[in-house]
C-alpha cells in the first residue's frame, strides 16, 4: 500500500504541470488503496512502448533525441508538496545507504565510496527513476506518453541519463553509440565533462544495488 500511495501521489501531483509542459502521463481515474491488493485505474495513452518499434529501427536515433528533450522538460516540473524520496539528492546520505546495499560486494563498495567526490555540490532535480524506452510510448513519429512512476524521486541530473544508457545498451550492437550523442545534447548534458563516464557508471552500479537490496522509497 505504501508503494501504491507513493505512486498515486506522484502521478496526481505531476499530471497538471506535465500537461502544461506537453508531457503526457497517465491520469488517475479511480483508486482503492485499501483493497487487497490496492488498485489504480488510469486513462490509456496512445502509442506503443518504443521497443515495439525496435531499437534497431532507423527512426530510433531521432526518437532518442526526442527522449532527451522529454527528459530535459520532465526534470523541470515543480515538486513542491509531493514529498518525494530524496536520498539520491544528497551524496552523503546516498553514500550511507549505498554502504548497506553493497555489503559483501567489494567492487560495488568501492564505487559507493566515490559518491561524495563525484556528486558533492551538484543540484538535484526531479528524476523519473526508470527512464528507459520501455516506459515511453511512441506512434512511430513522436512521443505520446511517459509511464511507470513508482520510482520517481529527487536525484542528480544524471540519474535518468545513466539508467537510459544502461537499458539501451542491452539493445542490438551499435544502437547506443548511434543514439547517445543526440540524446545527450537534447537532454542538456555536457558530453565533454571529464567526470561523465565515472558518474554514469557509479549511478548505474548503485541503482542496481538498490534494486537488488529491495530498498523501498521512503518519500
């Protein structure tokens, strides 16, 4: 129930601002969070998840650039009053959580120890939490919807970028390399940042450790 409440609160709070910014997200029509199991009914959005098109489709680099535009717009949405999880917004808190997630995994623990140095002094933004092609709808030409808000949070601006690259890298060979420059540019990320690769790697490793630890959001 706590997870359902978190997701519904985020969807309801973000729906209006997202619509104003041209981002289509599901509208909650009805919900019963006291049911067993809790349930929520959403409006259906048009289009299909991007993988139905095929990441090796020649249109994907253009769609990836559109995803970068979408991400740049999404992270500017107002978050006041949403009570979102912010452990990823504070490098010291994140490092403390990561120490628990990486117990018994020395290589991951070494990554966790780099968090303060890599992320201190950077501003946090709204992060979708699972920003990947499977959670974005398309009609083959434009993006028609953004789905799945159970992992929305406040985090470093690279959080969603890291997860996008992680997920796209599992596509056919060459897909990420072809789509990456356009996605980064549209998302407003400096591709020449000397720490970009290290930051992306750290976020990918620790996000996977968080998932494996089964640590729920506490927003």
